[in-house]
C-alpha cells in the first residue's frame, strides 16, 4: 500500500510539473517571433521554480513558474543566478585544489616530461642541450658535436634553421612546464581571479602540446626528411588527464566569475524580447491599420489615375509611388506600437491629401470643360441670330484656344485660370445674346402695333359705312 501511495504521489507531482510547463508555453510564445524556436529548463532556486528560456539558442528569459512573471530587473536576475550557484556549492573554495590534488596534476606533466627522451637524445647529438640556438650565428656555435659539424658544413643554413626551430620548441616546452608549476602551486583563495589561473594552466598545457607536435614533424628527425636523429615521440596521456581535470574546475567556476556578464546579457535579451512581445500583441491592430492603409492607397491610386487622364502632374505620380513604397515596407511582423501609430497617422494623412487633390483636379477639369462647352453652345446661338456680330470670331478663337489647352492636359494649377476665362467668355456671349434678343422683341412689338392700328382703322371705316347706309 505504501508503495502504491508513493507511486501516486510521484505521478501527481509529475503531472503538476507537466501542467505548469504547458501553462508557461503560451507566455513564452508572446516573446517569440514567427520562425523562432525556444527551449526551457526548470530550475529550483531558494524554494521557488523558475524557467530559464533559450530562444533560437540564446539565453533570453527567466520566468517565475508560480505566476509566469518575467524577471526583468538586472539586480533580481543577478541575485537569482548567484543564489543558484550557491545552492550548487559553486565557490572558489569548493574548486580550489588541495595539496594532494596539485601534486597529482603536476605528476601528470612530469609523466609527459619523462617521455621526452627521444627529444633529448636528438638535442644532445646536435648540441642544443648545452648551448642556445636563437639565430643562425648562435645555432652555428651550438652545433659543436662532430656529427653536427659535418652536416652543418654540408647543408649550412638550411639545416641550422631546422635546428633553430627545434630549440625554440624545446624552450617553449621547458618554459610552459615551469609556468604551469609556478601557477599551480601559487593557487590560493587570496588570489583575485582563480578562473584566470585555471585558464593560464590550460594555456600552458596547450603550449606544451603544440611545441611537442612541432617537434614530431621537424625534418631533422623524419626519415623522409633529413633523418639526422631517431624519430621523436611523446606520451600525451598525462597532459590530457591534467587538462580534463583543470577544465572541469574552470568550467564549474566560469558562471561565478562571469555572473555580471551573464546577468547583463539576460537583462538585455529580456528588454529586447519585451519589445518583441509588444510587437506581437500589437499585430492584430497592425493588420487592421495595414488593411485601412491598403484601402486608402487604392482610393488614392484610383483618384490619381482618373485625374492624370485629364491633367499632367509629376508631383501626383511621385507621391503615389512613395505611398506604394511606404506601404510595401510596413511589416506587421516587426513593427512596434509606436511605429504602427506613426505609420497610421502619416500614411493616412498623405493618402487622403493626395486623393483630395486628385479629385479636385478632376472636378476642376470637368467644370472647365463644361464651361467651354456651354460657351460654345451660346456662341452657336449668337452666330445663328447675329451672323454679322463683329465679336463672334474673337469669341470662337478664344474658345478654340481653351479647348486646345484642355486637350493638351494642363497642370492642375492652370485650371482655375482656364475656367475663369471660359466663364468670362460664356458670360460675354450670353450678354450679346440677350442684347440681340431684346432688339428682336422691339421689332416684333412695333409690327404688332402697326397691325393693330390698321385693323382699328379698317373697323372704323366699316362702321361708318354701316351708319351711312342706315340713314
């Protein structure tokens, strides 16, 4: 029964952890852009659970599991990181090697040093075990053995340069061994940076391995090369073991010594991800703004195309192209709320202004064309009623000039003056029509009056005749 209870407890615990893990995923998703991926790991720190989130391989967020709160304060992030290291017993004291451990590490390097016999044998044959060889002159003097004197006379500088390289590698190994020993036995809690000390030890080992590797390929000891010495070989096991043990301590202490850098990185990434979240939350509104902008752009394009069918305006075409470009550059995947507001305000205003100007230009053109047509109709009436009117030809020339200018697609700025001119001509023609009409009306009334007088006279004569006959 007890076993069953324990199983149920752990099953319940696992289920709770799974639920909490699933619950935080939507929160994390708000901080991730399209195409990005994230991973999270659960850390228990000071009795509370936190999710450490990596987005696209970069440590980005720390989220409290209890309330899904993103930790954004640099001080709070640093405190959490430090507390976790403390709970893991990560300290300089915990990873400082004791005397026996130091002796073990030094023993590994001594094991390598004992494997240098073939190297030392070659150096003795040449003479660089006793004398320095850092340039051609010193190498000539160092090469004092009978065997070396013979080959140096025959090969000269070619051979001595390989000797100089061998001596350089030999001194590098000796120097790195000495440096390793001094640093290793100087390690203490009083030194300012144990991490730097461990890095220095690893660098010494790397220097030894590199120099030993160069010695193993020096032509002096290669059969396919000069073949002056027996092949040089080393045993690297000690170096490998020492390097692994030191690297373990270095890696364990790295988070402690880089905690400020790590905390700052988390804080900066959190700030960046908060901006991403703002953009993600603003995306629905951004899409609405973009849809409205598209409608405004379509309206502006229609108005401009309609206007440019009648008028000429490079400015309208340029502004329409700018609207097209701005609309294409506006991307809801990366736009922040402030950018959305700025775009909405500027784009909408620019599109409406362009549409308004284009519509006004089309209306002005049509109104001007209507005025010219009205003036032509009035001129036709005037020509019919008063063919000898002296100003008819002058009116006709003016209207022809206006008509030609309209067909040439004038600039919108010309339309007010053209329309005013057309109105002036139409009104002048109408005035002449009114004058000619008044003259025709007077003539008609005179004719009617004369006819009436004749009729009255005739009636009077008839009446007189009638009275005469009666009497």
